C-alpha cells in the first residue's frame, strides 16, 4: 500500500512537476521526494508481480 506522501508525490509528478518543485511545494528535500517516488514505483512493481503469481497459481481472491 502506498503511503499518503508517496501518493501525493506521484500525483504531483503526473501534473508535470519536477522533483525540485514538488520538494518546495511539500516543504521536504528533493532527496526525500526522490525516495518517496522510488519507493512508490517499487511497491507498484511488486504488487504487479504478486498479482502475476496469484494468477499463475490460480488463486481466487475474495
């Protein structure tokens, strides 16, 4: 699950803001923005991989 900050960073990136602009807007450092973005994409990738495993195993999700 993505944290609120990770979601906020991704939404701002979708709007076309650069990491430095997001940092100023959220009053956090640019490296923090980079970390939130990187972690969000890692979580999304891992979720996709998990869904593929579930499909391959034929597990029905409630």
